[in-house]
RNA sequence: GGAGAGGUGGCUGAGUGGCUGAAAGCGCUCCCCUGCUAAGGGAGUAUGGGCUGAUACCCCAUCGAGGGUUCGAAUCCCUCCCUCUCCGCCA
């Protein structure tokens, strides 16, 4: 949620900023509604003040055995006026709130201009895409050949965009997860959390998935609960209605969870293999930091995610998302894109964002700058560290050999139970 | 799922219609006293909003959430949520 004070102070600037996203904000209309709210609120509050004073005097008069009939008549009249004013105020408030909750975050000035992924700005590359002296297979060909991936049974029991991993492929999938968790907890200072996979609507509103992106979510029991689309939701909501001491910042959490996405609107997109599934695993990093620290925290967070790709020896690039491609709640986002030989393209494997105070305002996550000062919103950030399914795909495709086997990166050894190559005939 | 008990400030906990945004204690901050330590004395200590140059004053709201009764609700009534105890079921 945007800071209402910023909106009131300079609605024009807000409109200009949001236009870079392709979002239209009617500043004049907003200013008008805001003026109405102000008037209605002042009137309602002064009526309440009068009522409170009179009621108090009635009490005092009664206690001294005096007659209070006249004052009571007066206050009854006040009550009716008050009711009208309050009803008016409530309806204006409701309209303003609905408006505010549907507005995306302001873009950081550094965000490149543009309308789609074509316009994203490449910041750097790491590693060289492998030049195979044979035609590389894609991850489906590799793993189905070994009998370790069963898309057919997954489709039979659940439908499209589900998968069944077996044997050493499932082991590799688990090893990747463990590796990521240990790397980030031991070397990057994140605290591991186990969190609910079902959350309520308020939590999703807090992080920005609702109300606008309902179609991307799976709902249960009449929308009492939703399956989480990312661990960002439960992790960030740990800070709801919380005031942290300055000494508790930076606040760094990590969780490994399944993620569920309806993938509405992506029909025909990435239909093959494990790239785009309704259910996938992800290791998610979430931070809450001092507002002055959030820019540097985004750089650091991105480096933490990159560390996973580097350890796995996977070539990738970092792109800064343009105004038209960046998410609703983010002020700035870096995507990590891993090289996929089968597609001869870089594909998203992690997304690291600075939300500044946008989510913090929605969930009332604050910190106390120092004793005496009143609390103010923290800045939140999150990033995938990484999407496990896509990492599995990248490992298979980048580390394959001509015989269809795959070399397992050394860093996974502690979890691979002695397996160093996949797809080797026993 | 059934029965019962509860949800009050950073914490414990009083408070059954007005003088309670809230006693008392603990914690915390500042000051005084004190060779050190310990003990003692005093003051302060919620959040959001409005107003404002102001994180000063003043005003409004908030005692789980929402609604109702009343001139007036932490206190009475209704609905919902959550916690605890016992029973049932269960990994």
C-alpha cells in the first residue's frame, strides 16, 4: 500500500511514476475523494467530541441528583446527525481503501523503461553456455529415458502441469533443496522456518497477491483458505502487526515450501516438462530491513541467490525488470535467468525484489528507530534461492553427456548418497 | 466434532454502565541518593488518525473482530475468530 501522505502531497508525481507501469491513476478524482473524506471526518469527529462532553456532564449531573433531561434531549439530536456523518464517512473510506489496495507500488527511479520482458535490462552474466559437440536433450527426454520422470501418471491422477519424480531424480530434487537451505542458513545468515501452506485472504492481501490476482491462486473451502503461491506469503506475514526493535534488523528468514499456482492465462506456455507446474518446490528468502538499508539489501540478496547457481556451475545472467514487467508490489526486481541448452535461452529461476514499505504498510510491520521515536514501516524484500524444479531442469540439461547421463555437481555430494552421475546403466 | 473456561497496555493482572486509555505489580527510560555492588526515592513509559511548522497541545478511535442496546459500553446483548482444559477422532 502506498503511503497516503505521499499520495496526498503529490498525486501528480504518483500518477507519473505509475504510468511507467502502464497503470493509470486518476489524481484529480483521488484528490476530490480525499477532500470529501477529510471534511466528513472532521465533522464526524467534532460531533463525537460534543457528544462525549455532554454525556460526561449528564453523568456528573445525575450523580449530584440534578435533572439532566434537557441535556439528554440535546445529545439525542446529536446522535442522529452523527449517525449520518459516520455513514457517509464509512462509504468514502470504503471507496478510498478499495482504490488504495488496488494500486501498485511506486517504481524505483532505477527501474528501466519498457513494456515487456524484451525491455528488461541485462546487468551481468556469469559462466559460459556449454558448447555441446552433440545435440543436447531436454530434461524430459533425459529423465523419461531413465524412467525417473512420469508425466503420464501425474496427468492421470491430477491433470496437466503435474509431475512424478522417482528414484535418483527425486533424490537429486531433495538434495538440491537441502543444499540451498544449508547454504543460506550457514553462510548467509537466514533463519530456517517451517510455515503453513494454507493461508487466509488477509495474508495474501498483505503481500499483494490479493485482491488483484485471485485467478492465479488455488482456493479451498469457499475461499477460507488458499494454497500458498510462494513462501513469501507466510514468511512475510510473520511480521503482521509487529513492532521490531531496531536491533532486530535485518530480519532474515528462509523456508522451503511447495508452491501452488493456477497458471491461469498461461495456456500453451511452457507446456512441456517441469518448467511451469501447478505445484513446485521453492526455497524462499525473506528480509525486513531498515529503510536506509533496503537498496544494498537487494544487492546482497541477489548475490545470495547467485551463490547457488555458481556452486552448481550453471551459467546465468541477471536482469533488471522494466516498468512493464515488474510485479505489482515490487519497487525494483532483479531476475536471475539460468541458461537452458534445450531452449538455447536464459530462463527465469529466481526473482529478487525490494518492496520497500509497500507490504509493510499492508501488514503493519514496523520497527522503532530508537527509543522515544514512533514506529515506522520496515522495508521488506524477498527472493527465490532458488526455484527447485527449474534448478533440477538446469542441472540435468547443462551437465549432460553424450551418453545421456548427467554429472552431479560436487556441492551436492553430502545429500546424494554416493550417486555422482545420473542415468548410468548399473 | 462435543462440553466447559477465557481473550484487557511490552508482560502479569484488576476492572459488571459515566470520575477507566484503563488500578497494582513487573519490565524499560531518565533523574536523585549511594565508595563499588545491592537496596531506596521521584518522574515517565500504547497504537492509529485528525489538527499543526511540530514526533508540543488539543480532538477522535482502539480493552480479540464485527454488529446491537444506551445520552454514555472494557463492562449488557448477538454473531464470528482465537486460546486453554476435558472428551471424541487422528499422523
